[in-house]
C-alpha cells in the first residue's frame, strides 16, 4: 500500500465500519448468542476485500473489537498464509490494535478452517469465517425450505444423507464442515474446519461465526453443548493422520501433509503454526 | 530439514507493486486520464455505475482505470466505497415522464406523442471495424440536433392504460425495503426484486431474459418503450418545507408490454415488465424488464413452469456479480486443511476396501458361500 | 442530572466507548449471570448510566424503542430523539424496551420472534435497584455449572424459556453494572430448591 493510500485509511472510522453498521452487526451477535446455533440474518456490507475471503469474519471482528484487544488471524491454522496476513494488516491499519501470532496472547482470534490446538479461555473470542452457513444447503438449495426445516426442527434429511454415506462407503464421508447439533436444538455448520476440530467447539471462549456473502451471523456461547451428528452403530470419529509432527513431534495435533520432492517424499507437520513453534521453543529451552 | 514457508507479507507487498506497474503498462504510452475514460468509454462507465449502485461518472471512470478495465473489479471498488458513505436522506421518486430524452423509441406503435427519437445508438450501424478510429486527431462530424422538447414526454403505456388494456400499477405508498441496508429474505416483493436486478450483473440478467424469450417461462414481450435521458433528482428539505433540485442523473428506462390471457374473473389485459438502470444501458434495462415480468408469475396467476427466470430465489441469489466473483475466486485461497481431511478419509476407505478384498480372496469357501 | 440538556450525555469518543460498552454487553449475554461494568453515557432521570450506555450502543433509527413507566418522560424522549433517533413504539411492536420490571409488565406483550426468524424478538432493558450474584439459579448455554442473579421474579423467565427458541432477551442494568438473561437460560428458584 502506498503512503497516500495508508493516509487515506485514517479517514475511516475505528475498525473501518461506520457506527450504524456496527450497531446492526452487534444486535445480530447478541441475538445469535441468545439462540445458540441459529443463523441470524444481517445486512452484510461490501468490504474492501472480496466476498468469500472472510468478509463475514472481518465484520464480526470489527464489531466486537476494542482498542485494548490483541488480534490473531489464522488461515489453515497458520498465521503467515497470505489471506491471514492481509486481514491482520487490515486491522492493524484501521483499528491500530496489537496483533500477535501467539494463541494465548490473543483476545480475538479470527480463523478460517481451523480451531487452534491450544484450548481457549473465557477471555477469548473466536471468530470464524464462514462460506456457506447453512448445513443443509447441499441437500436443499432453497433458503426458504431450509429455514422451514430449522423452524420445525426437521433434520431427518440430514441424517438420511449421512446414512446414505454409510450404506455406500461403510463410513460417514464428511471430513470437514461436519454438522453439529447445538444445545439439542439447531443443526449448525461449524464452517469448513476438519472434523478433528469438532470436539473443541465446546469451549470456554465465545465463538461467533460470520458469513458475509450469505448475510448470516451465528454464535456458540461458552459451555454450550455441541454434538457432532452420528449414529449409535457409527459413532462420530474425529480421527486424523496417524503420524507425529516432523518438526515438534506432537502426536495429538492436526497435520498438514507436505510434498517434499517429486519422488513421493512427504512429511507431516502441524497445521497450527503457533502451536508447533511454541513446542519447539519449549523443547529448545529444556535442552 | 523442512522449514515452513514464511514471508506472506513481503510477497503481498511485492505483488501489489507489480500490479501497479502492470496497470500502467508501457510508460512510453501516454497515461489515460479519468476524463478520457469518462467521455470515451462512457458505456463502460455507465455499467459500473449501474452495477455499483452509485451515480458518479468520475469515480466510476477512476475505478475502471484502477481495475485495468476489469468491469466487475471496478463495480466492486465502487460498491466498497459506496457502503462507507453516510446517508443524508432519500430523494423524492424520480419522474421519468419529465425526462429530457436523448433517445426514446416504442416498438408497439408506429408513432407516438412525443415522437420516436432514435438518438445515439449502435442499432443500425454496420459492425465494421472503423480503421479511421485507429488514427487520432480527426473530429467526427457534428450531429444535427432537433429542437429539444421542453414539455414532458408521456409514457407509451399510459395510452394503453387509459383504455384499460394494460394492468394498472398502483402506488401502494409503502416505503420500499432497502437491499443495501437489510439482509435479502424471501419471499421478496417486487420493489426488492427490482433493486436486486437493477444492480445485478448485466450478463446474468441478459441470459435470464434471453432464456424467457427462448421458451423457458415465455411471456411474449414487446418493447412498449425504451427511453434514455436525464432526470432531475429532488430532495425534500424539512427546514424549507419543499423539495429542491439537487442534481441530475442519466438513466435508461424500459417498459415492456406482455400478453396476458386473462382469467375467469379478469378480462384479458396486457401486463408490464419494468427496467430502470443508471446511465445509458439499454441491454440491461430491457433484460431487467423481461426478468421482472417473468418473476411476476405468481401475482399474475400464471403457471410456474419451473423456468430459471421464474425462480425468485434462484435469480436474486445469483445476480450479484460482486458476490459471485468473490465466492468463485475464493477457491484460489488455500484449502489444504480440508483437502488433507479428505485425503486421510479416502486413504482409510481404500485401505479398508483392500483389506476386505484380501480377506475375500483368501477365503476358500467364498465361492461356495455365494 | 435533573437539569441535563437533551444534547448532553453522549459518549466522549463514540467509536471506542461504544466498542467497550458492547463488549461488556456481549460478555453479559454470552455468560448469563455475570455482572459487567458498562459506562460512559448519561441520559435524563431515571435512566442508569448502564441503560443509557446500552441504548447508545445498540439503538438507532433502525430500531424501535418502548419507554416504559417513569422512563417515558419529556426529557427522555428529547434525549432519545437527539442521540438515538429511534422511533418510539408501543410495547408489542418495539425491538427494545426500557424500564423497571414493574413498568415493563405485562412481559407477554413483547415480540418473541417467529419460528423461521426467532431473532425478530424484543430485547428488554430492565432497570434494577442493584445487581447481585444471588437469588435465582441459572443454567444453560454460557454457564459452566450454575450461576445466580437477583432476578426480579422467576415465573416470567421460566415461561419465556418454555417458548425457546422463541422468547425475549433481557439485560439488567443498575448504576454502571450490566447483566443479561437470554431466552436460552433455565431459571429455578434456589430458595425453593433448598427448602425442598
């Protein structure tokens, strides 16, 4: 960004959004917290980044942010992926707030596709970027229909779809964006996190989901019951690649597969870059 | 030893610098001015204003320049700017009957009060590349302007209206909902639908309209009238107690006249489709009128034949090119976590299948059992 | 405060003050029963600083407001008109309502949303003499095991919970303190349980 463009950003309000827009988003967040898992429509604004690139998450983060916050932004679990860098810079510039890569130091964490490995605490807010908020969209493309299904708590179709998987493949073949039921009422899309992350949806932190293009906000308050859909004879299985991390040796973290040569060589490393780096730091200190 | 790739920030900065360089192109070629784009690429400017939902020719020209001529990118720049603007109020509804028409044609009558005004149109040009335009400096001959009309130009549909031959459009006096301030929800009433189509992608609306002409929800449209010109924007100033002129915009308006067979309770009558777009955008205005008419099947008691252009949710959810392009292009972002998740699953399923097959092959009683 | 002009009482720095106020309100709503600090705005009597701050943070010309009982006075209307611009509507049509628990009655009047859109429900701002972590026992989303809050009564909130996912949501305000009770919270009478 040129100096001129950077100076022009100063003309925008704290955290970019105007106050009326923030109030509208804040009202939606409160209703979302009051009805966990229910998708609250909100008048999403055009943001200076494209729809589908985190505009929902950015609007939520901007609406909850105070000057005292420290924000961490991750994409695929990593702080240094280009879109995460771009969003982090956006908040640095428009809200002049502290940024961090350390999960434990962040008060707001905006994420795409992962929940950090480290358990979050009561003082943290996890903001998810959501592409398609409707868990049943791929079964029923019409919003008018899915809204009715939620209203009537009619989730039979969802179970049928999962069971068809089992009949065909002997397993539920949904590997990410695995649907959950919140507080025994609403079926919710946890955003495209790997199913490995689903158990962490029951958290001490406030979790808010923002879908900008689809104009929806939903939330999971702390200590809220979140159950991954399954069957008695086919229980939910949050398994992951059965390898240790090649860098830090973790056997419990979610792993990325990295192709290291063109001869079939590959290695597995933590997807959560901060988790991996922290472990390495501790190992070095201990050594 | 493998080290995770760092340096996203530097890569982004470098990419932006390179982009700026590419935008400028060969620096031995003179740089485009905003005025040149505004004046000489006026239809591009009009499209960006229409789909950007902001009437500002200079800003639209700047957006086109910044976007290197990528129209959807330019629309996006305008939208992102527009959404930050404070709202001082709402204007009075514009009166297109009082338009100063540059162009005004009716396909339903040979001649109409107010006249057929051909205006600046490509319609009857021969599409031959004009190589003289490749040379510079020569001014085109001056067009012969007729006497400008000072009195209002009545709408063609009013003549049909007077005879009761066309469905009357009642003003329900309700303030229409505002698509840019409220989330879109269904069922969407006509004002909301028209807003969505007006800012919808020209190509998408054109294809939807075309599909109705080819039989997917056919509704026999005639261009009752198409007019392009300038209308005054008036705003009520509470302190003054009356409305004043605050400016002028160029718009294109199209009203189609469509067949309607009538029903048991209602005599046969023509119906209308309506299109209104910022700037000179005839293709968009006509397309909009056709799509508007197709979406009215329910209120007019027509059959839903399952045509895409009759499907309000389908049309409105997919008309916006800023939304569409963002979501489409977001698949360029890394998805390796989800992909990994699928990779593990497919390996696991394959391993299980192979084990099962091996067990099957090893069993000597398999054939007999079957 | 009696002589406060309707032009006074705004946040000193609206973007950051309202951000702080919202965070307090959000923490309260996300963790029913916790008491948070919220301040910065002043409205005419009898509005608490907490209620005034919450109104400035959440309400504007897009939200309708019902002023109940003593909170509906000329000075309050002028203040709301100048700072918020929210249209004043009766209880059954309001998005937000503010007043004492007694003045807000009957609470059955407020919007509880519809099955397809449970979010289209009212938010009540209940002015309280004080907020204390005792009294009614709360459980549900946002609450680790149980929490306690001195609710003005029990029955109305139990009835509201039975409507879930419909129902109104409440903030409780007193001085510079705020607590909340979303419709999702289960409420029971602690003293009755202890006696049993």
